[in-house]
C-alpha cells in the first residue's frame, strides 16, 4: 500500500489504480477530512497523519492556525482564563475567584472583592463596603465599614483627647495629612496605598504628615486621590512617571505590540504573517493577519498592503509568514501562479496530470499517457481506456475515441487507432465495438 505525503511517486506508465489504493497522510499543522488535508484551526493543534484536531488544554490558548505541536498552546497570563474556543485568553472578571486549570469561576462572598484580572478574592479595601462581593462602595466621611465590611455605618462616638475635640483617625489611603487636621487627597500624578499611623508613639496628639504620597510609576496613571496606580491597558504604554489620566497612555507604535497592562515600552515585535497597526494589543490578532494569497516575512509590518504576493508554486493561507507558517507547496495535481490562495489553486487541465507538488503553471502538468484518461486535477492517470475505444496521449474520457466502424477492441488500455482490430468475416462491428456481433443467418 502506498501513502501519499504531499507527493506521490507513480510513474507515467504505472498500471495501479491509485483511487482505490492510496491514502493521504497530512503533515503536522493539518488534519484529514473527506479526502483533503485542511489547515488546523486556532485553539487546536494537529499532529498530522489522519488524526483529528486536538483542543488546547484548559488554561492555555493558541491564536495561530496550522500548528502541529502541543507547545503551540501557550499558558494564559496570570489572572486570565482560556476562552472556550481556546483561541485566546480573557481576564478573570471582577467579583470572582478563578481557577485556570479547570476554567471555573466563583463569586466572591459579601465583604470580599476581586478586581478584574485577579484570581483570588480579597478582603474589601479599607474605607469601603462590599455588600455583594462584586462592587466596592466607598464609605462617606462620617461613615465606616461594619466589621464584616458588607455595609457602611455611621461612625461610633469615640473618647476624645484632652488636646483635641476629635478622635485621631489613620490618614486614609489616597490622601496625605500635612497638619494632622486636614485630609486632602493625593494630587494628580501620585498615590498612597496604605493608611498612615494616626498618633505619635508617646502622645495623644494627631501626627502631622502621616503617610506621604508617592509619584505614579511609569506604565501607570494616578488620578487625584488614588490609592493604587491604574495600569495603562494593553495596546498602550507610558514611558513617563507622574501621569494622571488615561490619555497619558500612548498608543503602541506601528509595527510593535503592547500585550500586557502597565507597560513602560512595547514588549514585543509583530509576528511574521501579521501586521500591527498603531495601538495593537496582540502581535498576531486574527483580524490583522496577512490576507490569503500573501505572505509576511518581516516583523515590523503595520499595514496589510505591506504583505507580499505568495510566490509561484506555492499557496498562502491567511497569516502565512516566517518559519512557523511558511507558504505551502502547491498540492499535487494542481498548479499555483504567484498570489495563489486556498482553495483557489488551479487544477491541472483535463487530459493532463501531475504527481509533483509546487507547480507554477499549467505547462508543467504532464499529458495523460497512451491508453489512459485523466480528469481535471488528476494526481495519477484516472483510469484505463474502455474496451472498444483507444486513448491517445492527452485523453480525458475513457470513451472519448471509439474504434472506427468495421473494427473492434476487446481489451482495456488501447492507445492508438491501429490497436483496433479488423472485424472478422461473418460479423459486423459498429463504431465503439468491444465484441464483434455475428451476422444473422
């Protein structure tokens, strides 16, 4: 039994009928279905042969097509779960704890909170109440959270110091306390994550300056009163400290990608086979793949017009480029001029065939041999000429050329009209006769 691996080795005079004996063995990155090798979809990897596509495990994702190994399934970033399709990752939603290994997510309990992109539930922030585990409500100046941090309640009167008419409170997060009395918010471009100590160690007086505001770091911005820096979102970056609004985050430059939150600079080049316009959050976003029929071998492309035509003798699917996904050889039985995209590869014409891949023009298809006929796209001669007929070179139907009247042929695979025998005496042979008919007595 012969297995075809993209190229068969049948010679022009072979008598084997490959239609019933040959099987297709797909190369890695492709899978077999209905007699064809199709490109492995995103979210899967295909080891080749005749195996079905295999879905990436939970907690991993694959945004590329035509991948042949499990290593193509990349572990999702911290705080993310894989999509059901495994074609990408999504952040753990706000108010939930998540397990990437099982894909499960569970609501936080009242009194807890979880920002988007965090896997575990945390205690509700200082000065806030979390009634349902999803939202965090800031308590007003005359309120404080109850012990379970599920409600904001009015402050309980406290014992007063002899020197002051109010109890000392910690300098709250996001604020600074310059004189022990005023509580202004941290100015824009700064933050303070923790409460300050409300008293000096040996005094009942409130302690001025308890807690200094910190300058907002690069990759983040800090509005006035911020207790934590806010990260610039994927697709943006910020190289300057002390920024105070989202508009200070700069769009990722053309030809690069900013894949993580909180970046000071772009963190990756554009992937081969893809373009990265300004503001790209992924180096290989499916919508930015080089179109079918083109190839992108450079890592700094930012417009699809920069993708080059697929070379002659090859076929280029969407996102073709680089070592991971080079142009595919033109399939056996077809030819591919420059710019060919699947499934637009051209079949060898009727009356011709080819057992070679990477043909660039119809002239490279071989004429069907004597005694055989070849349908369009034939990888091997399709079949032998029918009895009562002959098939010269280039025939495309088994009954295309009948033996002339007065002759016959009882054998298959005749290639010339001279192979038709004269009708014997006492019989008659109309055109296309395979067995002479005796004349009636």
